[in-house]
C-alpha cells in the first residue's frame, strides 16, 4: 500500500495521514475484532454495528478496499445474514494488517 | 469563527474535522459523545458547533435543541455533520441548524466544511439552512431505518407514563414528554443531570440504593419504589438494561399515583354513603312494624285500664315483646359487618339486615326486662 499516494489523493500531507491512520487503526482494529467475534458467535446485530462503524471510518479516509469489503459485509449482516461472510472477513483482516505494516514501515514503533 | 466544539462518537471524524478547522486558525474542543458535549456547553461558549446526528445515548438532535433554546448560546452556529444528512433531511430541517453537511470521504468533507465556514461568515443566524451534500446520494435502507426510529420515538412520546433513561453514572440521557411534564422541566434542563440529585436528600438515598442494587445484577431485574413527598405519591419502576451480561444503563418508568389514590378514596366514601342511606331505609322499614304493634297495644291498654279490664297483663306483655323485638333489631344494626341488600318492592333496595349481621351477635346490646 502506497501511503503517499493515498495522502495525495485525499489531500492530507503524509504526517497528517499517519495521525489519522493511527486513530483509524485503533478504532478500526476494535471494530474488526468485534466483527470477527460477533460472526463466530452468530450475533448479526453486533456484527452489523461493527461492520457499519468500520465502513464509515474507512470511507472517510478513502481506504477504498476496506470500505468496499466492510460495505459488502454490512449489506449482509444488516439483514441478519452471516453465512458466507468468513472469506470477506479474512480478506478484510488481511487488508487491515497490510495497512498496519505499511504504517509501521514509515514510522516503526 | 474563533472557537469550535466538534461532537462525534467516531474519534476519527472528530480528528478529521478538528484538523480542517485548526488549519483555519480555529481553536477546537473535542467531545466524543452527547453527554460530554452537554457538559462543555454548560460551561463554555462556542462560535460554532459541529454535531453528529446519530450517536448512542444523547443524539445530536437533542444537543441542537439545547443550543437553540439556551440564551447563553444565542450567537452559536450549529452545523450538523451526518452520515444520514440526505435521508433525514426533513428531521434536520425541523432542528433549524445553520448548516448541514453530509459525511463523506475526507476531500469532499473538507471542501464542504470550508464552503460552510465561508458561507456562515456572511450569513446571520436564523437565515435559511445551508446544505452541502455533494457526492452523496440518498439510500432507501437508511430512510427505512430512520422511519422505524421515528416510529418508536412517536410511541415513547405518546405514552402517559413518564419514561426516563439513565446511563451507568445515573445521568439522564432521555426523557419522554410525560416525564418532562412530571418533572416540570424542559428536556434540555434534565439531560445530563444526575437523576439521584434531583430528589430531596432522604428520598435520594432510597433512589440511590435501588440504582446501586440494580446495577450489580447481570440478569434483567425490575425494582419498584413508591415515594411519598410534597403531598404526592409516585411509583418508580427501575429496570436495568443489560447487554452481553453488562449493565449499560437503567430505564425508570414513573407514575403519579396521587390522582388514582384520591379517586379510590372518593369511591370508597361514595360506597359508604350509599350504605348509610340504604341502612336508614332498612331501619325505618324494620322498625315500623313493632312500633305499629306497640302503639296499637298501648291504646288498647289505655282503653282496658279505663274499663278495669283483666286483659291488662296480656297487653303489657305484648308491648314488652315488641320492645324486645326492637332491641334485637338495634343489636343487628350494630353487628353489620358486610353490605347485603334485598329488594323491597317498587324498585327500592334496602340492606338485608339478617344477612349482613354477624352470626355470633357480637356487640349485643341487652334490653333489660322492665319487670326484672
């Protein structure tokens, strides 16, 4: 993931983007963990809340792939459908981890 | 614009908006929920407030009403920033904010905020709402969800029971119109206040004890509390709100029992009066017969005595028998323990003294024989 490209696209400088991404990773990480737990527990209502929150945050930062995946999951769990979401949630986790890795590359902590 | 308050339960959105404002030289205070926003607004003045509409507990709609009704914030501009800006357009318009911005990806959001700021520089408060919705389209599903939410709001609003919602610190987060009437306060005066502290000290202790009790329960629990003060009687029903085994708040349903109690007392009094009136009828009816016999025999006694008749003793005995009968009646009157009636002809109902009197004849008043 090229963070500079993303920064240019949404009109933030790289440092601002980094700060925003840190916030996103913190709240988004919680949302993702809640989503995974809710799907494992078969709790569609909680899954929906988590995917909805993740969708909103990713959308505002222009994180398109995470936004699309969260939206696709949200469209299902909102209707109480949890079947067939596993693959999408795994992909979402991979995208999230890639973002963490990209951020750590610039700012190793 | 110098001072701004940014309110959203999504920290990322708060930071994004704060960053845009700070770049314009505006000092930003951040609030991550409705209650936190209220506590800032009660202490400070702001030139502009950016409000998210949908937040858990206290939503942006109520914060907006608070600002609009508060003389302290007469100069404050309100900008609603919402993910449901398009779908909730009519509801937002009712709130009369100065501007409304749809939540969107950062570049669009930034452009819309900057546009709004420059627009508000030239417009007075109370002018038509400025809307910035570029790049956003209404969604049917959101409209339906909002409709459902308004439906439930309408139900709560029409309840005659006062409904109050508290968070885990016992802060009021919701009051329906009946609760506002009962408390004699406006919604914005109540929200964010500690529920316990509204009561007189001794009652506050009772309320706190119930709330502490209910908070420790991990399953659904309801506790009823009846409070008497200021010549009124209230019933409070506390129920914990549990989510995943965690206590997340309490709902309190309050009923003013004073009117109901007064009606009950009135009805009881009316019943007693009816009983008394019918009892008077029964007494007159039952006493009439022996009195007729007594007066007849007294007349005959007088006539026989004038003639020097031997029937004197028999007549005197009859009189005594009738007096005894009257004595029995008065004994029954004093033993009435229930309310039994019988028809007495001509659609008149009187008390059935024999059925209404206590069987063991307690409270007997003995009539002493005149001759004993």
